[in-house]
């Protein structure tokens, strides 16, 4: 990949390049039909689908905090910033529609790197039916920063919130947890090994064996598939996406709903690669699930009889606990029956 | 103002503080009535007004590029980032509705500074009827960064674009131009004087005499007032807001519309403070108007007979040129009749 300075074509030259990348066909023709004005004017203009409510969410990502360009390709970064916003839309019971992408670009970022970023973002949009319709490209003094905003649409009566959990409901998650932070740990370890290597040009990182965890960290998949089932076919209580770690999200649901919860530690779904990595680091794999971030799986509450229906539609959900009365607190139950308060934890980037 | 570290309350503590600031009453009750979910969940949810189209725009701002915290108060910064997005909505012929605000905060930014920022943003929202319904607060390794996204609503048939200019139409602007960059020059000059002062504690910046220009730079007003007139009562051609300097915006309209233009230099409206400042710096005031950025005035094209109507409704618009055939090029006409090509210029932050 060659590296051409952005200053050689300026902001408007760069926007022309970006336009060519993001204006690809999408499967859902209504995304194009309802878009009156895309990238080209002061604002994008679209027709909302009659009878639907509009969703709006924003997620921002900072170099050195959320990503490290020494082991994150710009293509993966583009994918992930779009996927993270889609995960928020999925957690509300909506479908993504239109996105704007603001990037602040330090001098080290070349035109080609920006193009890679938008190729990744566009790939996620194409895969999950969304369209980039605007944004901003600005210079940055030091680090790269990305902010994506996304609209979505939903049926008003099918909106899922954090505050609808009721004592007695199961607490469920989609997929497996802990793999994202496990993958990050491998990437950081290999970066450290490279830094310490005597002959850097001969260094080859040991990544192959961990590819499932790396993909989970670098190219997460928003769970629009399960969200669709939960919205269209099943009645659930509260829902949230797991972006800050399971413990933190359980607290959010309980605080918003005015309930307690018990989480059965041994029920937390962990895949074999997460267990392998946690063993290599001598750390409990459940800590990765409880306190690791950026899973982009869904956490929801559901009554027993609805779960019985759900099981017939997907095998990719696991019961990990029960909603309880508020007075019971938020409790982690260990395999031998020991109970301890589930600390808030979570992925707090402000712990400098 | 005391300065408390954000890490002492964490991201969720900070969000609670922000919620208290942004959740103020607004004059337009429909902003509250149509908002089903604001800051508190994975995404905001609102009902779009039936029969209207939705607008979506994003503007990002980087410390060291767009603002300098040594002479920009956080309150002004909050106001300006909201006002800049409103200006884009105004330029489309829409009215602002809901906004998300993503901020990345380096360690030097205290809780109180974040609160000041949101007080400023909320003041702009209250003044021009908009509501902050979400966002993201993230840490930053080095500089502060802000990205605001805003939705707006408009009648489909009244949307204003950049591409609707027709040869023969007047080119008009609202307000006066050049004051924003003139104000910035004063702020930079006083910062330099402070840096060079021997007894810094005795230094008093010379700002009083320039307050109109400073306010234009620090607290710009989106021209929703004129946009409303142009949308509801007058027929115009193309419209754009002046965020990158007049020359650049004229090029955008001509390139999108497939036309040329002639701009009469001596007709460009300059206020007395801009002329005074340009004289102090020994620079042509029209250069400030042509190549200075962040005016947030409107540039539009209009037929003669419609301008006659407009003049009766507002005195705050000025004819500065004519749209011509594309073959004529984009020309600046000086007072003595001299013609020269109007260079693209504009505020290109990528000229490092």
C-alpha cells in the first residue's frame, strides 16, 4: 500500500474519494429509494418509513484508548465502528438505516489508509443493510478519532429498553462472552514480543491459533439476527448490548428496572479459545466475560415460557441468571453455591 | 471553578451529571412529546413528524485545529458545536430537532469543564429549539475532540440544495462576513502578547473593543431566522452555509449546479469591526470574507423579482454577485472593474 499525504488533495479531494467507496449497492432497495440526498450537501435527507419510530445513536472511538493502530488494520477499524453502532440499534429492537462517520486524521494517516477505513465501514454497512450518508473529515494534532452516528427504525410497540426487567425473568445472553478481551490480550502480548525482539525483521507474531478471538475483537458482528427474532416472534423484558462487560450491563438493567439479579457464574458461555487464552495468562475466563468490553452480544430478560419458544428458534442463547427483587441485590453465584456481590466493574476508560 | 478529575466519578457518573444539564425545558413542546427515549438507553427513540423528511448532519471539532482552549471557554465551545450543526440544517431549509454529542476528554479536562461545555450546548439548544438526546463520553490520550450529530425536519418540496442555482440569479449572503476570522486573529494576538509578557499576572488582554468580532467567532448564531423566511415565503435557487469561507462555498454551489458566477468584491458586506481589525493587521478585509471560515451565515441564489419580495421582509441580506453560465468561470470583479478568477481558497485544515 502506498501512502499519499491527505494535504496533497485536501479535504474536498478526500471526500470525493470517500464518496466513491461508500456509494455501493445495498440489498435493501428502500435504503436508496428513501434517500433524497446523501453525501454532497450540508445534510443528508431521507424519508422515514411511515408508522415507524426513528432511533439515533452515537459511538466514539479514540486511538490509544479504544484501538491501537500497530495491530488494528484500518479496514477492521471501519467495520468495528459501524458494527458497534449497529449493536446499539439491535439492542433497541430496531434495524439500522443511515450513518454518518466523522474522522479526525493526524498527519500519519494517508489517503490510502482513509480509503481502507471506509472500505471496512462500507463492508459492514453492506452486510447488515445500512448506508453512510454523510460525516466530517477533519485534521487532528495527535491521535485518530472516529465518531459514528446511526439512525434506525423500529415499531414503537416493539422497542426494547433497559428498564423493562421483572423479577422472576431469566437473564440470557447471545453467543459466547470474553473472547473480545481475550483477543485483545493476545494482540498486546504479540506487540510486546515484537518490541522486545532482537531481530525485528525476522519476528513473526503467534496469532493463527487465536483467530476466533482476534476476529471477535477486531470484526465483531452485531446481533441483528437474534434481535430480529426477539422483536418479531418472542416477548422479552429488558434488553441491552454488551459493550462494557457483562457485570456493568447487568447493573444497568437492574438500576433502570429497579430490580436485583443473580448471575450463575458457571453458566456464562465461554468458548474454548477464551478458556485457552485465560489459562495462558493465568486469569479466570469468567473475569473476561464479566469485566471485558466490546463483546457486542445481547443481554436480555425473558419469562420461562417465552424462553421455551425461543429455544426452538435459535440455539445461540444461554440462560445465565434470574432477575430478583431489588432488595436481594446484584449477586454472583459461584459453582459451589458461594454468593458474592457482583461488582460494577466494566470497561472504564477513565481509569487512567 | 474547582477542577475535579473525571476518573473520580467514572463515565457513568459523568453521564448522570450531563443528563441533569441537558434535560431542560424547551419552548417547542413537540420536541418532548415526540421523544420516547432520550439519554438513558442504547439509542434515543423519537417519532418523526408525519409528512416531513428527516435531515441528518455531523460536524466534528478538534483541539488545536478548530479551537484553542487557552482562549475558548468550554461554554462557548459547547454553544458553537451545536450552532455549527444547526447552520447546516438551516442551509437545507429545515429546522433542528434532536442532537447527539460525542466528546473525547483528555485528563486535563475536569468534570466542571465538561459541565460548562454542556451548559453552552444546552443554551444553544434552548435558544433554537433542539434537544440533546444522546452521545458518548470517551477518554482521549492527547487532545479534546467533539462530534455533534443533529437531525432536522423539513418539507420535502422545500428542501434547499447546493445544485439548484440558475444563470441570471443573484447571489446573496446573510449578515456580515469576515468577522469570525477577524475575531480569531485578535484572540491569537492577545495569546501571543500574554506569552511574551514579562509579568504574566499583570497582563490584561485587549479584547473589549473587539467584542462583536469575538462573539461572532466564539458564539456564532445559526441563521434559522432567514432560513425560515426563505423556506416559507420566498422562492430561491441554491443554498449553502458559509463554514469554509465565501470563495469555497461559491465554488461548491457552482460545481454542484454546473454554473459560473461573478462576485462583486465591493458588495461583500463587512462590518466596521472587521475593517478595523483588518487595518490593524494590514490585510484586506475582503480576504477575511473570502477565505476565512466559520461564519455560519447563509449563501443563496435568487431571482430578481423574488429578491424584491425578500427585501420587504428583512434588511439582513446583501446581493454580492450573479450566477453566470459555466463557461464564464468563477470570477471576482473588483471595484475598478478588474476581473480575476476567484480561487478556491477556503479554510483547509489539512494544509499542515
